[in-house]
C-alpha cells in the first residue's frame, strides 16, 4: 500500500503541480500525514521540489509542490531490424540527445552495437551532471519483463538473451526491458497523444 500511495502522490504532482499537500490528500483520499511523509521522501530524492507559490493552511503559508522533471535523466533505446535509435531524455520526455545506428545488413543486430550506443548516451548524460535514473530498452519479439530477457526475437536472431542482466553489470543502473510495442503504448499513455489521467478512489 505504501508503494501505491507513493506512486499516486508522485503522479498527481507530476500531472497537476504546482499543488498543495492538502489538495493531494483530498484528491487521493488519504491522510495529510501520509502525504507529508511521502513528500519528505520524494523531496529527499530530489524528485519533487517546493515552489515560490504558497497556500494558506491553518494560518500558515505552505509552499506548493512541483515535479522536478528536468533534474533527472533516463536513457532509452528502441531496437528494430534496420537500426538502433537511442535518446537521453528528462522525466518530462524532453530529449537532450539522440543517436541512431543503422544495421548493415538489416537483421544483424548484436549485443555490442547496443552497448556502444548506450555508452554514447551515458557519456552525454553524465556530462550534464544530472542524476541518471536508468535505462529502458524496447526490443521486438517475445520479452520477459520481470527477468529482462528476450526469449525470442527473430529479427534480431536473439533467443533467451539476458539483456537486463548484462546491461546492469556493464552500466550499474536500473534497466527495464519490454516489447517495443508495449513501451510505445505506455509512452503514449503517459506523455503522448494517448495521455490518460488516472482516477484515484
């Protein structure tokens, strides 16, 4: 339950900030003390921050909260038969760097080019001095999200390939691997044309 509340608080701040703690508690129907505790955790992680705007609460002015999207970066790579396409982006989806690598011949993608493109993106992200939160990989074919394996990707000629394990060992960052279509749909829901606002009850 604590993890669910944390995700809900972070999401409402991301979508509706600047926002007051009391409004968060009312919208999510949780106690104000729960919100205050989660806000302290998220502030310590620099995921949210206080703004100059304030609300009146119990005779005192309290700062409003906003999502610190530009303070954190992620690396994303989309793999297909003809090319690798990678980006460094902040948590709002703003792209800071793009890298594309064509495959010759098509369908000849190996692990080494994937590492090479992530290396370029990782170095670019490091130069900003911002926190790199992780790496996301979209792969074609059948993928196992939980253990981060590509079970079978005919266009890549990969079978039972432990992508997540290898990349964590190489870059020491959290890694998410999923089917490229699934990740595309998730991105549209969160930041794109298919954006939806969840209802909390």
